């Protein structure tokens, strides 16, 4: 199997280098670029796309866009609302030209009830607004005590035939009520405020009528336990572990106590593909804000952001009357952290797949393998000696020949929707490297260990040992994940950790 994939990669890469260039992947982006650290509400942390493996749902594709990294469950009193001025998009290319043909756009609204209490004795009493977002317990079917209500719309934009920029748009509707507005549950404040958070949040899983789709989809937006598993601190402390080889369960998951905000959408396959004969789709997520009339700031990062914004062509509003500046972008995992050079990280976040040729050098001549050799050369770690790295170009920019290849080199997550999903118990957390073609890099499931996969491919797992002497080694960050860490039905990501009782002390 591995040799078959290698031959496919070599053929695809040879064709690609003649035709054009582009760049690798970009996701699992917890604070991955200097500019995005200033706007955490717009920071996309992970993007997933997979054929639904919930029983009876294999005719659907699930797309998950996670935002707002490193959420402490106790992070009140205002918690983690999304930006009402921004647009959060999931973009789908269904003909392989690196342009979005479908856009699923989420826009949020926060409404305050301004709950107030009568304070003081009769004759000297005043009604005063409370300082927190809840005035009592919240439960499924009863959120009267909630002081801030967050809701959203979901708009579907479809590219007009033959157009390179024009879209038609319509809003999705709640199948039960016909409403165009959906409720986002409040974050998991704690067990006293919301005694049964799972039941409370479940009421906001919606069956939706999607414009142009005969079959209904599903949507949920809300806080979830962060699904990404990584030995984050030690990885970025010059890989501060004994050796990044072999011990796949030896290190802790530094995100084990963190939550995230998830936009989860399940769409019928027939509404995503351009035709039954072209089952491969590509997708990514972006967050954008209205272009400012003037910019402020004096630091280097501010200047870099202004320069990026001035070059950005922006994203059209539904009415065409506003222009948005893209500040976050996510497709496949781990490139803006580990592949894109520091000076270009903000530029990458503002860029579009069709323009990815500007980042080609970071893929063909990657620095991560060289850094690992510097750190662990004494332990026998050697970087591949083949340049340009045609294996990485093919794996990350075109998809694999015979699996999920598309015609235009570009960074996005690709999925062959004709490949049947595997149930959770049958999945390999190494995806295609584990002979499981329903997993990464054919889409990405929550249980795919993309850190270990990316490390192994970067170090030459798909190359001949003569040019990649360390390519057969089991590189790992030591933090383990598989499908058993997640639910087996929509929205797959698990209930977020509560802010109280304390998860550290054991609580009361």
C-alpha cells in the first residue's frame, strides 16, 4: 500500500512541478501568526471535513470549523462570544480550480436582556443592572435567567455559472419553525448554573433546510471540548522531549483542559459535489472583518497587518455594499505553525488558495526537517536529502493521484466523497499512512493524529530510504488521540468542560 501511494505521489509531483506551484497546509492554528494573536475571536484553530460516520448518515459530509483558541472553562464573567462584526465562512471548491463555489457564511448577533434587580428599601429603591450574564439557573427549555443571548444566521452563497466573483445567496432555515435565526448556547459556565449542559446544548442542534438542497442538513454552533490533541508547550520549546520517536503515549495533551467554539455543519453530499463523476471537493474556513476606514497602531505587527489589509482584495458582502478583510484561514493541518516562515504568516492568513504559488519555497525546501536534525541528529535523526520535496508538493497541494487529486495546486483540505466512511472502531488514527483511505489526508476526522502523520511525512515517510534515512521512524509528539476520544454522532465533538467545580482541585 505504501509503495503504491509513493508511486502515485511521484507521478503527481512530476506533473505538478511542470504545471505550477503552490503551498502546503494550514490548520490546528492556536495562535499561529503574530497578527491573529490580537484578535482571538477570529482565530481559527482547526478545520475538519469527513464523510459522516454516524450510523445511517454516510450520504452526508460533516464540516467543522473551530474558533477562539485556548479557552479556559472558568474564563468568565463574559466568556467566549463570537464577533458580531465578522463573517465566519466555510468555503468549498467542487471543480478543482482553487476558487470557492459554495460558501456557508455564519454571522452572529449578541442581544442583552439587561436583567436588573430592585436594590434598596421602599422610598429609596433603584433598579440596577446585574454585572454577570446569568441571574439564575439555565436548563433545556428554560433560559429566562440568561442575560446575553447569542444567535446567528447561516447564509449559503453559490457562485453563478461561468462567474469568477458573482454569487447568489439565500439563508438556511430551521426545518421545524422556518426561522432564519438560530440560537448558540451559552458556554459551559458551571454545574450550578447549568446542571445538565449536554441536554441544554443538544436542544440547539438544528435540522436545516439548505437553499438548493432537496435533503435537509444539520447545524450546531457552540462551545465544545477542544478536539485537537498536542504536546503543545514542549513541542514549541525546541521539542523538549527525550526524542520524537516511538513513544506515542508518553507525553501529555496540553489542550486537555481547554474548550473551543465549534461551527459544525452536516451537508448532503449531493449539495457539495459538482457532479457524481467528480466526487472530490476541497474546503477551508476563513474569518473576515469589515475593511477599516482608517488603521491605528505603531508596532511592527500593526504595520504588517495594515500592509496585508491594503493588499487584500477582500470578500464580497451578500449585498456587495461592503468589503471584508480576511484575517484567518485554515485548510489542512499544521502549516502556518510549522512550515510558513515567520515573516509570511500574516500574509498567508490573508491569502486565497488560488494565490498559493507565492509560498512554494516553504514546501519544496521545508525547514522543519532541518530543525529536527539539528535538535536530534545525535540520536540518528536525519532530514531528507531530496530537493525539491515533490512528495510534500503532491501530498499537500494537489491531493493524491487516484485518491483525492484536484487540477489546480493549492492549499485546502480535500475529500473524495465516494470513499465510504469507517465507523469509529475501525478507523486508524494514522489515516492513509495506516491504510485507512477514509482518513487524513483524505479529509480529516477528529480522531486522525495529524501531528504524528505530519511529522512522519515531513521526515520522508513517503520517500525512498536512500534519500530519507529517517523516513521509516515513528515520529510523534507523544500525545495520543484516536476516534474513541469523540462521540460517534453529530456534532462528534464532546461536551465542553465546565467552569465549576474546579477541574484541577477536584471541586466540592
